C-alpha cells in the first residue's frame, strides 16, 4: 500500500477517500443530503486542517465524524455552523450555502441547528431552567407559562426535570451535557451537532448519552452529527461513519463495513491497536546506535 | 536581519491587535439599539461593574483626601495660607486625582474582573454557545458591559472626589484646626464649575471608555486557556494604567493649556 509521512512523522496511507458500501450504507438520494461539503480547504497558518474534503451528511440519521485527536473534527463542526470560514470549498446546510449567507440569514439557519459543546457551554450565571429557557426567550414570544412547560418537557427528555433549579456549578459533567442537550433541542432543530459528547464521562453517563443521542434522533426525526474518537460508543449509534486524518477523509461507510472492510489505517484506529500504519515508536535512529553509538 | 524581521512581525502583530480592537468597538456600538430594548442587561452590568466597585473607591477617596489634608496643611501653613486648604484639596481631587485614581482602581477591580469573566466565557465556549443559539455575543454580552463601564466611571470619580473633600475636611478642620467656614467658602469661590469640575468629568468619561474597551478586548481576544485568561487580566491592568496616565497628560495639556 502506498504510504506517506504524517505531520508527526508517522506513515499513513496515501489518502484516497474510500467509500465502503454495505447494505446499510448505500449513498442516499441527493435530496436526502442535509449537509453537503465539497472541496473544503481550511488552513491554520501554513498547516492544512482540511485539504479538499467532500462529505455528505444524510437527513434523519446519525453520522459520525471520527479521527485521531487534532485532526480538526471540532473545526469541521464550527465550519458547518458558520463560526469559521473555509479557505476554499463550499458547505451547504439544507440547501443553503452557509458562508454565502448574510449575518441575519446565518442566524436564522442557526436557529434550526443545535450544538452540544464538549464542555456543555452552559451559561454559568443562569440555573438549569434558565439555561434551557434561554433560546426560547430569545427567539420566541411564548408566554412564561408555555415556556415553563416546554423547558420542563425538554428536561424530562434528558432525565433532569428534577434538577431544574440547580446551578451549572452543581452539576456533574454528564449532567451538564444533558442540560446542554436539552437546551440544544429547545427550539426543535432539524439537526444537532455533538462535539466529543463522550469525552471524560463515566460508564453510566456515557451509556445515558449514547442512548439519548440515538433516541432523540429517532423520536424527534432530526439529523445528528457526532464528532468523536470514542470508537465503540460512536459506532453503537452511528448509521454512517467518516474517518478523517491529515486533512482528508480516508474512508466512509457503515460502522460494520468499516470494521470488516476498512483499510489498514482504519482498522488500527477502529480497533485501537497500538501498532500498525501509525507506529508505536516515534521515528528515531536505531536503538543500538542510540545506546552504543557516538552520542552515547 | 533577524531583529528586523522580529521588529516587523511585532509591528504587524500590534497593528493587527489594534485593528481587531477597533472592529470590536464597532461591533459593540452596533448593539446599542438592542440595549435600549433590553435595559435589564445594562442594569445588571451597572450593578456588577459600578456598584460593586463603590467600596474600594469610597475607602480610597476618604484616605486620599485625608492625606491631601495633611500634606496640604503642612505646606500651606509654612506660608500662612492654610485657609486655602479646601481649595487645594478640592482642585487636586476634581481635576486630577479623582478621575485618575478612580480609573486606576477601576482598572484593577472592575477591568480585571471584566477581562477574566469574558475570557472564561470564551474558554468555556459560552460565547460560541451563544453564537450557535443565534444570539450575537458581542451585542448581548459585551455592549452592556461597555456602556456600564462608561456610565460608571464618572459617577465613581464624583464619589471619590466628594469623599476625598470630606476626608480633607476631617483632617484639616476636625484635627488641625482650620476654620470650617473658610474651608468651604474658599472652595466655593475658587473652584470653577466648567474649568475644574467639567473637565474632570470629561476626563473620567474618556478613561471610562478606554479602561472598559481595553478590558473587554483583552478578555474577548485572549487565548482561551487558563494561562491566556491570566495574561489577559494582567494586560488589562497594565495597559489601562499606562493608557490612563498617558491620556491624563494629553487631556490636561489640552484642557488647561
């Protein structure tokens, strides 16, 4: 297999995006694509975070974007949400080109998107109830009684109705993310983006979040984009997985297809293998020469 | 040639920061209309930026006035001019010490708190969260703080000067025996409403704009890490203090010829 050096000096496969098809991952019809990314290029200084990325995210499913730390997964969500501007390429959400929209149009589009940040991003001076009520109070003219009912329903959906009077500082990490999830669904968005939802969670919280993401996706008929490097949890709920590394999409397909038919690099990543195309050892001169050579 | 390149890079970085600061100011001014519709946001910030700074301003004002009373009496009594103690205390406070010391204290107390608060909101993704909820964080979070800072500074400076005058009175009249009537009468006749008080107010408004702008910009522009927030708070105090002292000289030169 052709390989090239990563920025860390590791050998990785020369990246041609492979679509691994299986009965579960047939390409959806064009009108069923919610987010369409074409030729995306994004640089930080001289470093290419994305170098010609094409991604299609279908409606109604859970799509996972996976890859090692530092590959720009969170950056991708910020690009989709219009918080960052690409250096080249286009991103369409529900048929609207995100970076061609005026500020007003972009804000209108964002009202139909929810985002769950890694930290939860709850407003620390507001309690749980007011955090969830915030988007409703900002963007709707509902009376206080209706707002209260809606907030309690959203909190009920994430199992935290009883915690509505707590402050964010009184919540555990998992609870904070569930409150943030309730806030993200407050306006009944068409899609939710999850930024590393499982990082740093205990097994119970992780299980709760995994179930919530899938359940909310199916019950509310929304589309979910999950950015994560927690392979097992993400594959448990994802319909479609994109694996990205070194600025490119390496492979995509259903979790099962990637496990079974993925390339060497993907198999190492999905299986969490210590050695493989990404070697265990950082490139170095031979051990013998290092130990007994001139520099010793 | 390395030093030249470093100098160029430094110059470009400073220019870029100044540009970002100006753009941020424009963005905050764009939120004024929204602030008129939501005065509650301003009231909350007036509490946090202004009212919570009152204690340190009040205590400092009293002590600065007392020191002025002591020092003034010591010098003026050499020339038999202790009757003008009230004028000296009031003029020093209203023209210079009131606006300048208030601005320095404001930068240390409210400015650093503003920078840290906004920096932490950035580090904990609260500002990004607002953006993704289709709420403009510059209008919702920053503009109320800017306006609260600008409104608070002249009021705090007035409080500082008033309590300083009473501190000077306590020492001069209460402890050192200066005539009570002379203390106030001299002050009333010699202190000019426009020349002294008006110019002091203008100074404190300018300092209010500068200190709050610096604090907000440092917080908003910081590297979103604990170290970045810490650097932002330090920079806020250092830059604000230097800006206040530099601007004070320029304004004094312009106002009093």
